[in-house]
C-alpha cells in the first residue's frame, strides 16, 4: 500500500524525528551550526540506544489491520 501524498504523519521516520524534537532537540537556542549538529547526533545516539522505543514509534498497529 502506497502512502498518500503529503502525509508525513504516516511516515515512521517523521514520527521518530518528532519524538526527538519533543524530547531532546526542541525549544533550544543553538549557538552555532556545530551546536545543532552536536545536539542532533546526541539525540540520535540516545534513540539508537533504546531499540524498544524505536520499535514502538515505528510500529503502526492500525496499518496492519487492512
């Protein structure tokens, strides 16, 4: 089944980035590009260390019902 156009909420990667923004990256003032890069890498490493969370964010139970 193809994803509908313009529906990022159905893309698991978009949900992963939203989770990281909500928990580790968002609501910050970055001093430089390197600061942004460091915070994003740190957030990515945190989520990689939590495979159970990756699975729960990426799993769409309702999508398997069809």
